[in-house]
C-alpha cells in the first residue's frame, strides 16, 4: 500500500493545542508524540494527515477518521 502524507489543518491545530498545554495527546490524533514519532508505531492507511508545532506531532489516519 502506498501512503499519501499531507499537511492537515486539524493535525496542526491539535499539535498547537498539545504544545500550549505541554501535554501529549489530543482526541483528533490517531497518534501523538513529542519529538519524532516512532515509525514502527505510525498508523497504516492510504492517507495520513500530519501536523507539527514545535516538538509536538499529530498524525491523523485517513481523512480525519480513526
């Protein structure tokens, strides 16, 4: 399966919320991390939306669904 990666406004917003709170985790994210996400834990899907703010990352599977 080929995965398409794209910048997701929802993922960027979630990463900003996490950075402001200083905590990892947001309901919008299929996976959240501080620092680079572990590739072994990245969800598998045809589309992955990504967002980053500072060291905080949010990945969203598909078109926003989990």
